[in-house]
C-alpha cells in the first residue's frame, strides 16, 4: 500500500512539474517565391533568402540565410522555402543562364537578370539594401519578384 501511495505521489509531482514548464512552440511558415517574364528558359533561377540587416548587397553570396535553385518553365520559375520562423526576410534572384552561381557582369552592370523583393528597378540612385528589400513573414506567403535586365 505504501508503494502505491509513493508511486501516486511521484506521478502527481511529475505532472505538476511538467505543467509549469513552458514549452513555447515556434510556428514555421512557407514562403513561395515566383518570378516570371524571364527573357528565356535557359539555365536556372537562383533564389537567395536573407534575414539580417546589412546582408544586402551581397554580390559574392556570402551573407545569405538560404539559397535554392529552380528550373525554368515557359520563362517562369517558382520555389518554396519551407520551415521559416516568423521574421523579416529579403529575396535576391539571379537568372543564372550559364548555371555557374555567379553574377556575370559587363563593364559595370550585370548581364544576367537580377531582382530583389520590393524593387521594380535598380540603378545608382536605387541600390538594393536589406532595409528596402525586406518584408515581414508571419504566415504562409507568396511573393512575386520582378526580374530586371540591364
């Protein structure tokens, strides 16, 4: 009888201890990124996701959070970033026509298509930054990014 009472007491104590322990759930989201109006269907589209202030510009792709490549079908490409915590993100895309993962440049400007979230044009007076390109992700979301050929 004493053993049963001791087992019940221990079980009750464990249940009380676990009920006071905070188990904060982190909700994860999916970000779908779409680009269309590519000039051709050659190569791949490199989708680069950033989550830190100061991470853009990043011409050598050293400061990103996640990076994925997707095939091109009918001058359109779509990718999904899964299991993202809520927060601020920015997207950079590269129409990597020769599949080398590098932004090919002419004298100054890229010769392959590039794009950033929240940007419709890029130039000396409109340079990308994380602050300008970022958006808040708090639920599953689809973001369309405009491709820019210079």
